């Protein structure tokens, strides 16, 4: 099941650089692990902003919230979640079609 | 190069059903052709709305605008475009990484 | 899995009363059937508006979208969907706790 | 009488973790007591946000405000209240119907 | 129990003047009856707009919604309801204090 | 002449409790004095928020601004002023009618 | 007493040109009469919009609303009113100072 | 050439009173000098807010920006500029008409 | 003097195609003439929308408004004007620097 | 390929003047270098705000994001990016026409 999460990050201006880098490193590791297991399907940088558009493929809303609220940067994030259904125009054989999602989830 | 397009469709309430169905059929064909050639990378339905979130992979902004303004439903659409850059956390071997995008564009 | 749907209805001012009543009757029947099978868990009227706040309990986002887009009033609705996870403070024995939801879905 | 309260929590970035945990513990106890006596009818977590959607069943607006302003996290909350009336489509025998509300309030 | 209702009226531009005047006359009569029985406590015109700010004193949210949705102009109105509690600074002997409200309700 | 003032209060999170209580005490005294002399006609608490809706009856805009900017909490307030005219539906004998306002101003 | 009124005009697209010109002519005459008697103190065109910023000098809010709601274009206008007080920095001898306003009102 | 500037001032809550007063004094002197030379044509206080509506009469946008960015309070201001053209209804002999503006600029 | 104008066009859904094409042809000719004389300095299409971002170089706000309100599509446009000053970082020899603007205006 | 970037700068109120000046100096040098190599095509100051409107001419969205996120002031900026396509009305021989862009990029 797919959800879009649009995440804006605002770190406090007075956060020491070292602390910020450490959190960002943990965030990157956390994200890459979820990308490898296929639940974090896509992550793109919004041009010009410390923000991303991500697509999650999870089994439930609870699982989605656990993933998002577990982000190291979560306390500094404004996240907007949009529930995504399959689109009637989505072509079967593309990366988008339901039956291909399982294949693409890193299986 | 990736762009997100969030499209809301508002057909006039007094449009005859037949005319609406005809435009939707052309829209579906138009979309599926672009999905097959890889430029319309993803299309998802926003749950509860006559709206979609789409990801386009195009060579220029002009190409993007030509595709969007060529949509049969374009006169009835409110479209918001977001330019997407690669994200530093995107893992190389996923569907997301730059080098895989060419492969996935149906080449 | 729970989703909140906030629905505003705007019927065209020039819609004949008879036609409006007919659609509303179908809407009511449609809603009550879903309430009986437990998927439309709650429906409340927003005081002062032709709008409601509803809570759906469904198995997937696709199912949610099918239910919402199948509403007879859907073409005249502006719907905002919010994905709801379980809350850490929710008490077990209340109507809210996950394990009671199955019971309450009329199963 | 039902009211929806949508609560966003923003704790100061520089609040010591211990202090935050202590307030959250008091908040949880406060909420669970109200859930047990039936006045805090529902509480759900908004996926991806430190926010909740709650439904209160109270005797007056004053009672509602006393409950909300008594929340330990109140000083750090942005709360939007929506007054909810019974919906004409609400089925009698569901958890939603007026006559069942009394039963469900922990009687 | 007090509720503020902020009402904006937008009549269709092509509504015949006679029809508009007839609805407005019914609206005025409807409002004045509720003012006499004390439930419509205050009604003020927002300077420069076809809008009003009203204060209702009702026994429940359902009663409030019945009153508002019964307004002849309701189909052409955008109404925002705010639930009002007693204010800790409200002086006892003023028109505002709870105990005076009963007196002032035209009893 | 009537004006609605919608006031949201946001005290700095790190303001010592004693200082806050002291300002609030001065605010209450200031408000109650104006209520007694009839210029602060109504004050209601917005349910769920540290905010109020107030109705002022003053002789000029300058007088209104002097009253509002003199509030001890003014530096921490976001105030929205709406100019209120008499409403054509307002019934003569109610608390609302112009001729009663002079009486009710504690004359 | 000064009020700013920001007025946006939206005429129905299908209004016959003749009818529009006739209303605009009445609007111009109406406005110029109020400018001559000093109550419509200033009227400026917002560059690029069918909108104006106006400053009114009136004796009461009721008078302001009567003037605005009497505008021939009123049914097609969205008007935002801002109550203006004297500014502590306003220099005495300028057109702005209170004591000069009487002189400038053509008295 | 006329521009409206709507200025909201937000001083940091922890700015020492002395520092604030000093800046305000410089701001007042700065403003009054520009009022005397006619470039700061009008300044009004927005009732209930630490904000003003001002009308500037300058020779270019660059001149306008230099004046505004030179305000002592500029770092604490949110300023919205609206370019104002002459209005076709503006009467010749009023303070508003173009030909009178030169006269009124304190020449 | 430079102004940015952001223009959104919304043609009535029921406007005959021929009429729309005729207006668009006049709009194109009107625009190209102003581009040739240098006053319409830049015009770009907003990707995905029937909208443009334009930069005008005019002698006064009145001239700007005359140009914009003279657009054949003006009745169907929503235009937002932003006054642009020279930027302190603008390099002298670029197309941006003031002294080059005269050259580039085709003088 | 063209992108508009609208940048608002908000420096922390308590940043020492020296630190601010140092960052601004680096920002100016950074910007001017990009202007010289033609990628930062235009930069204008928004009158009355610490903000600019810029036009970038880059080869990809990634390049755009690298340029913007490399700005010394980036951590204190709110940037809104709009993708710009060629406009069908753009005249060939103007600075705007595609074929002239290469020439003007200092190639």
C-alpha cells in the first residue's frame, strides 16, 4: 500500500554543526535500510528546499507512522502524508502496476 | 530529469456524460503511451479525490509543459509542478538511483 | 485500518430539487450499507455546514478510494483524507483500542 | 454532545528530554482517565505528525474547554475544535447512533 | 451554551430579484423569531460584506445545526462555527456573565 | 459603535510562571474595568484555545486601538478586528438593537 | 474616522457589455459624489487588477456599511475593511494629521 | 508614483525595553522626515495590531526600496508592497487627483 | 523600472473555441508589440499551467496598469504584480545591470 | 533550461552583525560568479523585503539544487522554485527567445 510523505526539515539555527551532522548521518542510514527492504520505495529532493518527496510501500498506517516517527530528524520535520490508490490509467507492465510492485520491492 | 505533477480535475457539472467519458478515454490512452515510453514514470490516484500524483522523467521543462498541456483533460485541470533533484540518501541499487533510471525508461 | 474523511458537499445551485433528493436518497442508502458492514465506522455532521466527518475502517487505500469515489454525491464533494494510526494513549478496553475494532465491525 | 479536537503538539526544541517525558506521562494518564469515564470517546494518531484527532462527548462547551485547557501539553498545543451534530444517515444500531452513545460512555 | 456563527452569503448572480427578496424576507422572519425566543442572542453585520457575525445560545450542537441548516439562505451560505466557553475575566454583573444569560433570553 | 476583536495569546515558552501570572492578573483587572464601564461589551473564551472573541462598544477607532494596545498581554497577542454594523434583521427589543445598547452600557 | 476598504470586482463573464458599462457609470458617479463630500477620501487602482484601495472618512461603522453596500457594483465585489487609527508618528502639519482631516474634507 | 506598504512589526520578545524604545525613536524621526518631504504621504495605524498602512509617493521602485529597507525597524518588519495606479473615478479637485499630488507634497 | 507580473488565465469552460482562438491571437500580437518596444522585457510559460511570469520595464505604475488592463485576456486573468528594485549583487556587465537595460530595450 | 527561484531571507535576530556581514559577502561573491558564467541569468530585489526573484539557466534540476543549496545564506532562506518553459508569444529577436539564450550565457 502506497503513501506519499512530503517532508520539510527545519533544524534550529543554533544547533551545533557536529550535532546536526550526526543526526543527518543516522537519518541517512535509517532511510537507506528502509529503501533496501523496499518500504521506502522512492526519495527525491525538492529542488531549492531542505525537503523531500518520498513514496512508502507499507502494510498499514500504523507501520507508516512507526517508520516516520522513528526518523532521527522527526522532531525537526513537518510531514504531510497523502494516501495513494492505484490509478485506473496505470499500465500493467510499467514499474507502477500493482503486480510489479512486489517484484521491485528488492525481492 | 524528474518532475512531480499534482493534478486536480474539475469537470463542469453540466458536461454531458458521453463527452466526459470520451475525453477520459483519450486521456487514458495519452497517459499510457507516455508511461510505455518511460516519460510518465509513475501515476497514483489521491485517495478520495479526482486527482493524481505523477512523476515525469523528461529532458527539459519545455518537454514537460508540452506533455502536460497536451493532456485532453488539461483545460479542466489544476496542476502543481515540483522539480525533483536526486536525494543524497537515495541508494544506488534501488529503482530510484540515477543510473537505474535510464534502464527503467523502457530502453 | 482507519482513515478520517472530511467531506464538503456543494450541489450546483440550479440542480432541480427532485434530482438532488434522489441523489441524497441513494447516498444515504449507500452510506448505511457501509455502516452496517462496519467499514463506515462513524459519520458526524459538521455543525452549520453541508459537510461531515467520517471514520472509515478498511483493508487498503484502494478499498477506501473505491468506497469514496463510489459515493453518489462524489462528483459534488471536496474530500480530505487523513490516515489515522493507533494512539499510544488509547486505552485497551475502550471502543478505540485496536483489538476491539474487529469486534465492533459487526463481525 | 460530540466535538472533534484536532491537536498539533510542538515542544520547544531545547526542552530537556526528561522534562518532555514527564509531561507526556502526565498527558497519557490524564487522557486515559477521560477515556475510561467516556468523555474522551476516541483518540487517533495522525500518521506522520505529532498530532491527534480526538472525539469528545461532553455536556457543555465549558466542560470541553476545561478538559482541553487542563491537558498537561496544552501550552504546547494548537487545537482546532469542530462541533459535531448527529448525521441524518447515521444508522441506529451502530456505535454512532445517539441512543448507543450513552451505553458506550462506560456505563 | 454559546456558539459564534460567521455567515457569508453568496446568491447566484442570475437569481431573479423577486426570488432573492422573497428568500431574504423569510430569512428575516426566521431570524427574528429566534431572536425573540433568545436562541439567536446577537446578530451584527460585517461592514462591507454580505455577511454577519451571530451568537447563538442553544442547548446542544444538534439544536444549533437544526437552526442553521433551517435558514432559508442556508444553501447560499458559508458558515464557520466557533464553540464559545465562559471567559475567566467575564464580570459577573455584565450581560456576559452566565447567570445573567437566562435573564436576558427574553424571559 | 461595535467592533469584534479575535485575540490569540502566545506567551514565550520560557517566560517564568510568576511573570506570566502577574501579567494575566493585570490583564483581568484591565478587562473587567472596561467591562464595567460598558466598552468591553462581551468576552468569550474560544473552546480549546488560549484565545477569546470580544465585542467592543467604543466611540472611535482610535479609542478601540488605545484600549487594545493598552492590554498588558498586547505584546504577546495576535488580534484581528472586524468592524460591525447594525444588522437589518436585528429585532428592536433584544439586547442587540441599537437603542438598547446605550441602556446596557451600564448607564 | 478612517477605514481602508480593499475592493476586488468580478463581473460575471456572460454579463452583456452594455449592462456592465451602465453599472460602471453609476458606480463612478456614486463614488465621485462621495469623494466630493469628503467621505471617500482616497481611491487608487491596484496595478494589474480590477481592484482598488480606498480610504473612507465616516462618522460610524453603520455609515461605512451603508456607503459600501450602496455601491452599484457591490453584488460583484469582495471587500475587505480595515479600521485605521491615527499613527503616533503622523506629523501634525501633513495631510495625515487628525486636525487637518476636517479641513481637507471640503468643509 | 504611489505605492501602498502594509507593515507588521514583530520585535523579539526578549529585546530589552531600552533598546526597543531607542529603535522606535529613530523610526519615528526617520518617518517624520520622509513625511515632511512628501515621500511618505500617509501613515495610519491598523487598529489592534503593531502594524501600519502607509502610502509612499516616490520616483522609482529603487527609491521605494531604499526608503523601506532604511527603516530602523526593517529587520523586524514584514512588509507587503502594492503598486497603485490612478483610478478612473478619482475626481480631479480632490486630494487624490494626480495634479494635486505635486501641490500636496509639501512643495 | 521593473515589475514582475504573474498571470493565470481561466477562460470560461463554455467559451466557443473560435472566440477563444481569436482573443489569444490578439493577445499574442499585443504582447509581441510590447516585447519589440522593450516594455515587455521577458515572458515565460509556467510549466503545467495556463500561466506566465513576465517582467515589464515601464516608466510608471500607471503605464504598467494601462498595459496589463489592455490585455485582450485581461477579463479572464488573475494577475499578481511585484515591484522589483535593483539587487546589490547584480553584476554590472550582465543583462541585469541597470545601464544595460536601456541598451537592451531596443532603443 | 530556465527556473524562477523566489528567495526570502530570515536571519536569526540574535546573529552578530559581523557574522551576518561575512555571510552576505560570501553570498554576493557566490552569486556574482554564477551571474558571470550565465547560470544566474537575473536577480532582482523584491521592493520592501529581504527577498529576491532570480532566474536560473541550468542544464538539470540537480544542477539547480546544487547551486541553490550551495548558497551561503541557504540555511536562512525559504526558496520557491518554478519551472519555466518557453512562451509561445516570446518574440524571436528579443532577449527572451530560446536561440538568443545561448548567446547571452556568455558562451
